[in-house]
């Protein structure tokens, strides 16, 4: 799974939280979030300047197929499970940048296709059996 972790640069090392950002339905592989498009950079800048780290993922199958639109309704549990694994893998970098923080506040944001995944993240955190029993690290 491709992902990008945007980190705010702060002299005070203050971090308000981590935003798991789920993008909208895309209709071309050049627009995926890890391609650093103008739109993704604008969204990241909005959160970064407000003191948040932002994680963007590509949904399973994006950049690998030309079949669009993506059948997101069928893959919400799978993509959300993947995003939990991405958040867990991003944790060492977050701890390195912000060593004084022992528990990171996690927020989910998204629109269109991404809104469904943002809702599923909460479900997977409260009912991990619905997402293959993948659990978010306790540091969130």
C-alpha cells in the first residue's frame, strides 16, 4: 500500500494530532494521493499549518488498474484495515519527530469515497473483527 506522511515543521515540537485523510473517488491514476498533486498538497498544507501530521494512502488497486471508478463500497473493510497498518508503520517516524508525545490524537477525514473509509476507521477501531482483527497501536 502506498502512503505519504506529511509532518509539520515546528520549532516547539507541538503536534495537535494525526489526520488519516481518505481521498475522494479518482478517475485517473495520475491523481492518486501519493502522486503529490496540487490538490493533495493544498489539503496537506491546510492541516500542516494548523499543527497536524497528515497521512494519505492510495486505496488498494489504485495505480495498478485502469478500471474506474473504484468499487469502494465493496472494499471499505479491506482499505480501512490497510490504513490501520499504514498508521502503525508511520508511528516510529512520528515518535522520532515528537519524542515527548506518548499518545497521539487520531482524527479521520475524507470526502466522497473517503468519507466511507473515515466512518469505517471508527468501526474497525471499536470492532476489529470487522477488519480482520487488525488493531491500531495503543500510542494512538
